[in-house]
C-alpha cells in the first residue's frame, strides 16, 4: 500500500457510507457500501483477505478514494445502488457477472394493492412501463431487511395482507390515502430522498397537530421518529425495532418515572413508578437494587436499571420515560435505547440553578408539557426510591447477636447500631452509655452475653 493510499484511508470516517475507487484518469472503477468506511476500505489491502484476480487487478489501479457518509446501513445500501446505476463502474459489473444484482419491483394495481418484491435482472418485465424498478443492489439480505423496516414504518396493502400488523393504529384514518402516501414514501426512500421524506413527515405532523387531529398526528410522528432513529444507529435490524405510539390524544397512556436513591453510593436503588392515563398504578411499580456500580454514580445506576427494565419484554413499553436529572442522565438513557433499538420519548426533569423551577430536557419530543403531572410522577418516583433505600439501610442495621438477647427487638437493635456502628462496639461500650439508649436491664444483658 502506497503512502498516498494509506493517508486517504486514515482520513475515512468510521461510519456508514459509500466509497468510490478511482483510477489515474479519475474514472470511477468501483462503488461499494460499508457500515464503517475506514475498516471496509482498509480490508482491500489486508493480507489475510483471500482476493481473486479481478480484485487484485482493481486494487493495483486505485489512485484515489472518495466517499459519501450516510446515516445508516440502509441509506448506504440505497445510495450504492443509485451510484452503480449512474456510473456503471466496470469492476462492479465484472465482479457481479456470475452472481447478478438484485432489484426492487413495485407494482400497483387499480385497487391500490401494492406488491413490493426483490427480483433478479432476468425477472425484469421491460414491456410493462408502469412497473417501477430500483437497483441494482449488491446484497439480498440487507435489501430484504431494509424492505422489512420500510414495511414496518410505512404499511401498505399487498395480495397476502390487506392491512399491516399495525392495523389498530389506523382505525380512524383514510386507509386508501394512508397506504398510497406510504408507498410514495417507500419510493422516495429507494430514490435516496430520506431527508425529503423526513421534512415532509414533520410538516404533515405539525399541520395535523394545529388542526387538533392528534391521533393522525401521532401516526405520522411514529414514522418521523423511526427515520430519525436511523441517524443514531448504523445497523438496521427490523426484528428489534420498536416504535412506541400514543394511545390517548392528551395524556400519554403509560409514563414511567425513574429516580435514584443512595447514601454516598451505599445501598443504591432505582425506583420505577408507572402512571396509566395520568394516574399512579402501584401494582406496576418496580424496584431495582444496584449491585454492579461502586461509589456515587447516579447516571451509571440509572443506565443499569433501564437496561434491566428493557429485558422484561412482558412489560408494556412506556409512551414516555421521565428521568429525575438533566442532559447527562437522559443522554445516557438514550444511548441505552438506541443500543437496544427502541424509540421512546425521554424527558429529563432537573431542578434549576436556585431550585425554584424545573429544567426540562427532551429527546424524541412529542410535545407533552403537563408540568403538574410530570411533577407528580417525579415526586412519586422520589418518594418510592427513598422509602426503598431506607428500608434497605434498616435491614443492614441489624445484628443477629443482639437479636438473640431477650428483650431486644429490631428497633432497639437499629438504635444501638446507629449509635455505636457495630455489635463489637456495643459489646465493648460502657454499661451506662448503653443504658441511656436501651435501658438498664438491656444494658446488663448485653454486658453479660
């Protein structure tokens, strides 16, 4: 590898995108996609990579490496196809002669039934001009995953399924209009116009909200958040993607509030309180004992609790997570959500500089601003956390040796341990000092034990 090529590789970012190999004349010889541009391009010069003669020849002719960054693997897949179609790079064509490329075929009939499928080049029907084709794509697996993601976000009718699996969300919506718009959005995405789709969705969402059509606005908002989500994660995994939806026009159906309680990092706990339709549902409250975090680190404790909460697939997902804290806390929780492929609106609620007002921080904002309810949830999470923490500390303040002495119950046990610190110090203390706390008879029994 020449120094020039090595320097170009070092300048490549470690993010999804499309790369271009150019020869001495500046002609594009090859277009490829990558989840990490730098790692993928560097692999062409790896000694461990078994390369065929065509790749060996191409690598020897590379004089310049260009690239274009993308927000996700899906966007890179689509962009790669559009550039292959535009440039017709000779090495893309040669390397694919045996395997062939993949294309997306979209057929709409008069009844607004849509078929979107993956086909090979020899399946293209050139005599049917109204059928749309997109491609060529290099990976059928990535392509099918991308289409599953699009289908999840933008449901449409086909011959096998009249309405998508999210059908309950569209009861009050004009289905023909919705499915037609969804198909148009899929087409725009396949054309590489993701930002245009995002802008369109945002404008539509705002327009519906102003007209107080909240249910329709929430449907659009879910699509908007799903596409925004692709900016936070390089890989697309449709099976893991969860898109939360509001079930009530004014108050989100389920809000979860989280708070941390500990004493200088000791006996740390995190509370989770649940409000259903604006009211506390105590049967759904949960407590998390934090064991892995050493020392006072509220952010790490919250992260530990939320990671464990998300593992409970049997629990309904919240419409909002309210965190007692500011940007540091909710940014950390957002990272947890992204890593687990969840899109859940987050609100951080921290006391202002003089503790006279709340500073609110939002991620995946849905516009909910009922401060009285948010304060009630925050205060309830705080109460629940403190009570649990105190109960944990009280259990720790029990000496089995003292409990064996007749006349000493849990309250006297805790009183003595709080004052002296340990059973040994109680045992070695002056009888009068013990008597001041627990009475003369108890003091005598302790000294005689």
